[in-house]
C-alpha cells in the first residue's frame, strides 16, 4: 500500500489537478489507484466525472462509520475516488478535531484501504498546515509538494524547509519532493524561478510541468489531461513524474499484472 501525500504551503498551485492526473497516469500503467480527498473544497471528485450534484463522501459519516472504504466510488478501470463529501461547518470542524485528538481515528477509518494489496493511495491535502496532513504524514511513503513557477511560490519554500507544515519532518520514509507547475518559457520571471528552484532543490525536484491550456480544458470536461490531450506537453510531463514516483516506490509499471485481492466495497 504505497501512500502519496500531495500537499503545498499555498493554494492555487494546481495541487488537486496534479493529484488527479497522477492517479490517472498510474492507473493507466496498470496499478489500482485510489484518489483520497482531505480538502473541504471537495473538488478532487470532479476530476473523475463525479457530478457536481453528488454530495456523497466519507467525512460526514466518519465519526460513526469505522470503515471509510464503504464510501469509495469507482471512477473507471483501476481507478477509484473517496470524496470528502458535502459537509456542514460543524461536521468539518468535528472531523478536524478528531484527527488532531485521536491518534487511532485515521488509521481505523482507512484500515481496509491501507491494507489493500497493491493499492496506491494518492491523498490530496488542503493547502498549508492541517490536522489531516499532520495525522497522515507518519503513514505516508512520500510527500509531493507542487509549487508554481513564480516568486510567490519561491518564497514559500522556507515554510517546507523550516518544517512549518507539520512541525516536524515532512516524510520519514522516502522523503519529500517538489514539482514546479505551469512553467512558462515565454516569461523571463518563470525561467528565472525555475532555474533557481532547480539549483536549490537538485534531486528533490521531481519534475516540471509546462503551462498548457489543455489542462484547463481537460478540467472543464472532467477528464484527465492524458485522455483529453495525450500528446500535450502537460500530459508528457505528468507521465514522466508518474514514472519517477513508480521508481521511488519500487512499482513495476506497465506490466498490467492483476493480483488476487480480497473483495471490498467499491474496489
């Protein structure tokens, strides 16, 4: 059960879009993938064709439902989504309080998923510090931190390096890595920021995704960039990042192997 946390010190960096498209890429390569939403905006589901009017999710039921896998939705071949769901402010706050106060709450709710053989979980976290990120970090195999190719994102690097997201090391297993999103070679400031980040981050920079209008169009169509425009630069960039993640996790992608697995709701 590899677990990838997609998190960032700031919003608006394409975090949810990256999480969704990585899930699609890994699923296309033959892995079973679950996209798990911890962001109250409940936007991850929209990347998998779940209608805007569909309010289903696990958070509203989390306090009395011990197995959150019962809320998993199928989103096509090899890919599944566990939406945050439509919740009241009281339900949202109660969920965060329980995450922060009960060390067994998260592992109990996710137990069936965390122990599901061969399943890759990609968790989309809210921007900045959060109870969900703090609770999930000890379980994660790696953290992926997307930032934009701009000076505002450059200035937030220190938030990660000074351990301000969780108050401790961001990852205790394979480490934390960065992705630069919306790099635009036509703009001098974008080129400068990318060069500075490449120099500063070195091997921790997992990839660069070039600015591509096809991504916006794919999102509007509730499709992955891989399905919407497989020959686009963004699709190529994301597939390269997915292959690097697979290598870090020791996953043999592309073999299409299906292992015998216990039956579980939605999977």
